[in-house]
């Protein structure tokens, strides 16, 4: 043992000397103009320090690599409940009693697939194409029953709707903590001990576990808000939402800046909170799914009140109102007739006052003239929004 340790010492010394020499060169403790030769235990190693040592490139930490996560509000899934465990068929055999009777246990039940609403979840992007719960454990001898499988809980955003492939509603999750059983697990099979009776003292059968329920479902997320901001692209909806709430949707000077719904909370002095949704801009033909119209319009169906945002910087803003109502009515009959208010935005633009006067004359409806950019005219709009909330929110929510 001692001899083997002595044989290892030269290699250990050479490695340690090399490491110390590298550290000395990096810290410039050795002059770079001289060449040194290391001699340890009969081994030699020449090292020239005339060239500046290269710096080791630092390893990029994993945290710097951010994955791009897209907002997903619609998915088709295959959901399978867990299969039940098989029942056991066995007979007990003891030293003093060779034929002690059947002792096969029952199988455990399969797990359910349950969707649970959570405010921590904001998108459906995390859902996998195939979702399956665990299977139940099969029965054992000595009347040992199999364990029931744990239910599979999947967090989904509040406002999620689950439908079958044919369009039949399975459930709607509208509050935090609400659950919906999408696919049920199969029942466990009975062991042969279950079939023991006075007529049959030696049952020679055991049941197979039932198959879990399998469904192809459509999972759809509809933004739930008390009021929805509706308008054409670049009408100033996101700027208005930033002005009345703490929500911070993206704002830019080009159309279709907002591609996903954003919800902001307007809090009043009596601590009442009104949720306002910024719906992405609609275009003509949205009811025919132009410009992803269907994916935007379905969020409006969950809003009790509508806020039409018109752009006063265009020549004929009243045509925007007619087009928006037409698109809503074509998508779902009666959708445009919900309680609503008309907002004329961009009052700070030159010539907007003349356009506002003509707009009021043509539509013969009250118009709230505002400048979301400069927060002008916001208070009357919020007062009217509260009146609409008190009057209609109880009927729809």
C-alpha cells in the first residue's frame, strides 16, 4: 500500500506545480520575458511566458436565456382519465390450511383530469396536447386492495371554457378556485375475494379495471371584464386603459400594437373595482375572421358593457361606429345592443373639435370627448362607467 502511494506522488507533484505556475502567470508574479523549466521527480516541462495568456471566456449563465412565451387563448387537447387497476385472482395457502379461500384484492380507481381556475395562470400555452391522469394500482394477494390514483389538477386562467369536439359545453370556470372535471378515471376491478358467497366458496374470476374516459376537447380563454374597449387599430384604446388603470399595455404609433387582451382595474373612492378590457383592434370583415377577428371578438362576449373608442383624427369617425356595430352584430346577434358608451379620443389633435361636433350631430348620442394621451376628460367618463356598472353588472355577472 505504501509503495503504491509513493508511485502516485510524482504525478501529483507535477499536477500541483502546473496549477501553481498557471496561477503565477495569470497574476503576473513571474516576468513574462523569461522562460522557465520545471523539474519534478525526473519529469520536465518547459513553459514560455513570452505571450500574454488568453482570457477564459466566462460561461453564459442559464438565467440569461429567456424563452419567448406567447399568449395562447385557444387549444385542442386529448384528455384521458386514468385506467382502473385490475382485480387480483388468488387463493390463500397456509401451512395448516392449504385451501384457505380466495384472497385477491380489488384494483384502485383511476385518477380524474380536473381543470382548476387560478389567478396565477394567464395563458393556455402550458397545456400539453395530450393530458392523462395516472392509472390505479392493481390488487394484490392477501386481500390487499390497490391504491387509488391521484387526481390530475391542471391550472387554467379564470374565464376558461371547455367544450367537446362537437361543441357541447363541458364547463366554464369563472372564479378563482373553481374546478371542472373534464375526464373521469375508470373504476378499479374487483378481486375474486369480492365474489365470495355461500353459493360460491371458490370464485375463480377477477375483474379488469375500467378504461378511463377519453375526450377531445376545445379549451378557450375568454377575458372576463365588466367593460370592454372596442375600436379600430390605433384608436387609442391601450393609451386610455393606461390612463384609467395601472395596466401597462404596449403603446406605439403603428396599427395592431395590441395583439392580446389586457385587463385593467378601475378603483373608485368606495373601493368598488371595475375591470376594463383592452380588446385588440378590429377591422372590416372581422366577423369573417379577417385579421384574427374571431379570436378578438370572442373576448367581447364576456363583457357586460361596451365602450366604443372612436378616433377623432380621421375624417369620418361616425363610420367607425357603424362598422364596429355591424361586425359585432354579424358575429353574434344582439351583441352590439349591450349597454354601451361612445368615446371620442384624440381631442388634442388639430381639427378634432370640428370633427367632434359633426360626430355628435350625425349619431345623436352622447359622446365623451377625451384625450387619453393628456388625460383630459377622463373623470366624466369614469363617472358614467360607474353608473353603467351599478345598473347592468348585476344582470351579467
